[in-house]
C-alpha cells in the first residue's frame, strides 16, 4: 500500500510532485492560497482546492505524508499549520534552506521526528504550476535533513517512486553546500548580468556563448530567490564575501600588472571546475567530445543523430555552438572516454564534417 | 585573384585560418617558433615552417596579407617584425585586446594604414593546432579596428571567404566591449570556481547545471588568458570593481536582512540578461522551447530528432538537462516563437513524452 499524500502549495514543485505521484498510483490531494494556481493545477488533473486559512481545524482528510511546497519565507508557518491539521502525518518540507526554518519551529515540532527537510535538487529557470512535469524529479537527488528513521524510510519510499535519488545531510551541512553550489552562483551570475543593463547595444552584439552560459541563471525569479537567499544569509554571505574580496584583489593585480596573481585565480578556477563530478569537469577524464559541423536546416540534426545511432554509441550530452540567426553550427557530442575516435571515424566515413577540414 | 596569405603563429586561430583559406583556394604559408606546433600544423596539411628570428631579413616570400596570431603579450613585437619583413603586406592582428598593443607600436606603423586589428569572436575552451578547424569562423563576427579603407576592403574579402561576418569599432570601443562581454565574465567565473578547490566532496556531489554553466569558462587556458587580461587591464578593472562592490553590498544586505536590496540585483540581472541578443535572452521573445523526456539509450536522440524532422520545424538550439550517469534526461528544443505548440502537439501525437504527464 502506498501512503496517501497531501500537498500544500501548487507551484512548480508541488504540482510536479502531485503529477508524479498520481502517475505511480498514489492518492494525492493539493491546496494553494492562490486561486489561479489551484485552477491551473486542476487543469492538469490534480485534485486541488483553495487553502482554508482560518480557523485551523483538524482536517477531515488523513494523509500519511504532507509535502510543504511554499516559498521558504512562509515555510515555517505552513509547517506549523500542517503539523496541527494533519494528526500523525509525516511533514516533508521541500525548501532549499534549512537552518532558518528550523529556528522558527518549536522544539515540539523539531523533536517529533515527523518534520523533515526534503530538498529536491531540481531547480529550473521557470516557475509556477504551468511548468510542472511528472518527470521533474526523474534521476534528481533529494537531500533529506532532520527527522526520525521511520520518517526517513517513508520519505525514501515516496521519493523513489518519483524516480529520485537520496542523500542525507545535517541541516547545517545542507545549508553550507547549497550556499556554495547554488545560492552564491545565483548572486554572482545576477551581479554580472546586472552590469549589462547600461551597456551599449553594439557591445552586447559581439557577446558569445561564454557570457551567455555565465549569466544563464540570472534569469531566475527574483521573488522566489530573494526569499531563498534571505533564509540562508549567513552561509551565503561567508562565501560571497570571499568572491568579492577575490575580485577586488584581481582589480589591484590588474592595476599593478601582477600577472602571477591573476594566473593564480585562473589556475584555481581550472582546479575548482575539475572537481565537479560529471562530464564537464575537465579533470574527470570520463568523457570525450567530437565536434561536427552541420547546416542549420530541418533534418540536419536528425541525420546526425541517426548516424550516431547506427554506430551504437551512447551520447552522454550534446551542445550546439552557433551564432544566432546564422545558418550553421558546430554540434559537440559527448561520449564515454575511449569512444570518441570510433565515433569521429564512423561519422567521417558516413560523410559528416567531423574535422572541419574537407 | 585571391591574395596570398602568410600566418605567424600556428595555434588554434592561426592554424584554423590556414585550413579555412586553403579550402577557399588561397595560397597559404605559416610559421611558428614552436617546433611542435609546426609539426602538428604540417600534419594537417598546412605549409608551415619554423620561424627564423634573427636576423630579420626581407622575406623572399611576398604575401599580400599577413595574419599575426600570437599571444597578445608578444603581438606588438611580432607586428613590428612582420611590418619590416613583408614589404607592403596588410598586417592583420587577431589579438583580443587592442589599446595596449597600439600603444607599443611606433606611429610609423599605426599611421601606415596597413596594420589592423581583426579580432574573431570565436573563442573556445580548447587551444593549440590540434583543435584547429577550417570552419572555426563560419558565421562568427570579426571586429575590425584601426587601418585604412583599402586595408578594410582586403580584410573583408579574406574574412568573408572564411564564412565570417564583420563589424567595425574604434580600438577603445572594442576594448570596452570585450572587457564587458568576455574578460570580466572570465574572471568572475574563475573566481567563483576557485571557491570549490577546498569544498567538501559531498557538497559538490549535489551541484547541478546552474553551477556547471556559471563556471564553464573557468576551464580556459590560464597562460593565454593572463596575457589577454593584462593587455586590457584598465577596462577590465573598471567593470570588475563594480561587480566586486555589488557583491560586497549584497553581503551587507544579507547580513542586514535588506530584502529590497537583494531583489534589486536579482531584477537587474533579469534585465541585463534579457538585453543579450539571441535565443536565450528571455526578453527577446524570438524563441520558445518544448521539453521532451527521453530514455538515455543509443538511438533515443536520433528517434527524437527524426520526429522533429518529419514535422519540418527548424530547431534553433538544443539543451539536454540530465544528471550524470543516470539513465534519462529532458531535452529542451528551441524553436522560433509561435512554433512550439505545433512541435509539442506533433511530437506528442507521435508518442513522445512532451508533457511528462502520461
């Protein structure tokens, strides 16, 4: 028997949880204070209702698991209400911050074992129920923080049914980790993109994919993110201060023509990037890439991937480098280490422009 | 008649120019001070020789165009030697900085009209002749700076034959533009990635594509980049100081719980990013995307792109979001505005998981 689930908050995360669990045969209900969110979730087939704020009555529903999927600034309040309303249910809070929420909860709640942080590492640049997907959590990691062993077992069951993986961290470790890998990059990317507001159009016209990648997450939702950032202020500030100081030192080094100091940061950047697990960490050596020039015509990519399919080599990733509005591009195909030569030769023999030298 | 071309420096750029122009029927020779680079260029079929340093004799070759493709720190010296050796040839310098090189040249050279900056916006994370491609400049913009009208006409002919586009800028405007769209993003990305050197493995294990994109260019070559950055120190320092100050103010705002100040940067980041021309600038409204969940099996991408091909819709870009080493991913297909609905419905009818809701 799968547990019955109730979801508070029908944004991207809450609605995606509802869609995903329903697909796995769960009995799922949901609520939101925003009538528009409720309507959108209902359109997607979610059993959603408008939240009743006052009075906080014992619910006539008895879900075994309640997901709290509201902005972090109101998560503590929402957890308190859910704890009262839903008797013995496990309360899973998806917030991307932990310490500030725990600090706002009574020991009765945090000591109960049935309140737990469950943060899915599945952010997107889009928000709202309209962007929800049943597969949003497929292969994504959820970080579980405080809570009892029984709570952990139940959470693991539900998250696994959504296709997710699990890690467990102390709340403080969680907050330190997300400050470093998510919150600080957000502010750095936003602060860099903010420099473009007053720039000349002609300056921006020569920008390329380097700038585009660096400021991609600067497109994130300011409301949601100011809430997240405020909730993890101490950890973020510590790392962000280091970045700010590093940049100030680089300014001085540039003015002093101190090439050694500049190289030091560039080398540390190489080293730091190589530590990221995954295909793009240059130090990992787990992946190689093959570049193919294609014409930007309908069917050109299909032809290329059909060619890759014939060779029976599994692509790990694909990147397309090209200039906006121009008729061609270089497709970068990532494959496991040791397979790039076979792919390059195979594609070349089939007439693909793998070398740009014909 | 196409002009004869000589290339000084057989790195990524110089060797790619040689390959590209040879393909268009040019008579091309090349030289490098590094015997290994010469050998690699020769392996690619380039007529490359080891540079003769001393004495600087008049050349027995008479190229009409000479490309100087050496690190910016030695570009001025290389331009001087080329100016002497190659009588009336047009000297095109591909350096990504301008002012500091011009400052190191005699008025005789800069006033001659036959020395010109020609900077291709075609950087890659890779370097060296082994990464060279004949199509590196296909659809890429070259920024032309100083030089006579006759020089500009000749440069335009050669660059067009490499498939490139042209813009003209004053040297000072060029340096300001590349500081903003290329050099400052490089240092910001490197400084952020440098924070990961001492991080816990478990912290890095939960990182996602947001961090990965933000630090992608932190993988760039430290030797080449410290040369570039030193050559444009004044312009870079001005913008970088603003970023550093902005981050310092954000630290203070976090500590003071000044949510309004934090939101201000996040909104400015939205606005700055939307000003970038191209598909990812969220304000451009020129592109829409459709998300499709695929299994990460050989042939899955081919099947998807074959499906797109049947619908006769031209893809503008593709992104794959997935978690390393896991068996599935979401493919984001970018198409011109107004065509996403047709693509989504078409793929859905053909059995593709475009909605994640089945």
